[in-house]
């Protein structure tokens, strides 16, 4: 299905409006040991004992936003994206994992999600950040959280991207194993399982990440899996991008668009209708912690809509 001509511009506008806000979260002083960190509560206000590694997903937003910044600003934005990836690498434990809420947590969620964003930012940046992704890939390959599909999809995408960066087949094999574990628990409705049941918002996060996995591997089973979830969403999401969230397992009310963009799904046009009417949750409505990954996904969706042909699934990242 061809996307409406203004859809990439609409998605970019709703994301790029947040660029200055995200820049304000970052320690931009290269002389400080916290340079490149985006958890302002940690590095500036010093109200926390550790930086939440998920804030470093801002690196991906900056890497995707740089080409659309005002003239002359792109080099500085890319430099901060590079600093953000390197700061993420410094946050890691020696085993490659990161913390989100408390010291020595070694969070599967935060490690998966931040790693996939850092790896894609690394690929997009012309001057590559100084980071060895292998310890994180090894840590993720050895661990699972099968009850939560979106976290498993984050690990899947991270491993696939690190496999592409490093050329190591074992990481691509680990990514395939993660995908198969997700698909084995996919519900009869087509929705991805979050704690044993359906959740529309998190299903779209899983789709966004598995679309990236498919781009790298061309795994036909992944495309079949994405289409099954799309069929569920076509029934669940109304013409304005809204759905009944009250009976879902995690009660989310958002939609991540980049997986929908990869499929040229009609659901993304429904989201667009809701955006034009200001009735659906968009990145500007969310707090710093959750606006960053959603805003990045809006830019990735616009990029995919620009790059894809009408008839083929051939993703950019």
C-alpha cells in the first residue's frame, strides 16, 4: 500500500520538534567524565547514584535527526550522537550489561534496548564511535526473558546489528535463536505475547525491532510473523490510531510506527489520522524517559517509508 505523500514529513515533524529538548538533556562538555550522558537527573542534578542507560538511546535519535537539522548543525549533532554511544559503552559492566534502575542490576531490558539503538547509531554515523560491542552481544546471547516479547526483540535486533558490524556469524545465529523464541510464543491472534497476553503498544515495539532483524537476515519466517501481528492490529486499531487498551496485559496506549512502515501497513495511515487530529499519544506528550525511543522510531519510520518500494520489504536499519 503506498503511503500518503506527506506521511514521512508528518512523522519527522512530530519527532524533530523534540531535538532541542533532547540536546538539553545531554552533558555536552567534553571535559567532563559524564560527557555524552543523557540522564540529566544523574549528571546534572545528582539526585541518583547511577545513570539510566536507556537515556543513551538518544544517540539513535540524534543520528537519524542530523540530516534534517538546520544547515551547519549536523556535524555537532553527529558528534553528540557519537559521544552518546561512547558514554553508553562506559556505563557497561565488564560483562557488557547495563543498569536501568539500581546498581548492579544488569537489566536484560536496558541492555537489549540500549544496545540495539547504540549499534544502529554506530552504523549511521560517518565517524564511528569507539566501542567494542562484543561483550554486550555475548551477554545477550547467553540470556533470555521469554515472557516479554519486546525485550527479546530488542536482543534479537541488537545481536543482528552487532553481527553485521563485527562480521561474526555467532551473533547472527543468536539473533535467529531469539527470533524463534519470540515466534514460538506468538499468540493465536498474531499478537506478540507480553506476560502471556496481547498488548497493542508493545506489539508495535516488537514489530519495529523484528523489522530491523529481517532487513539484516532476510529471514522469511520473520516476515510471516510480522504479517501475522499486522493482521491482529488491523482488527484492533481504529481509523484514528486508537484501540481499547483496558483489557491488554500492559495497558499501553501508543503505537510505534517503524515496523508498520516496513510493511506498508494501513495501520500507519490510521496512526497518521490520529496525529493530524491530535488524538493519539505522540512523542511530545511523553516524559523524557519514554519520549526518546518513540521519537527515534518516528524518524526510523519516515526513513523506511522513503526507502521502501511499494512491493518489497527492504529495510534501512
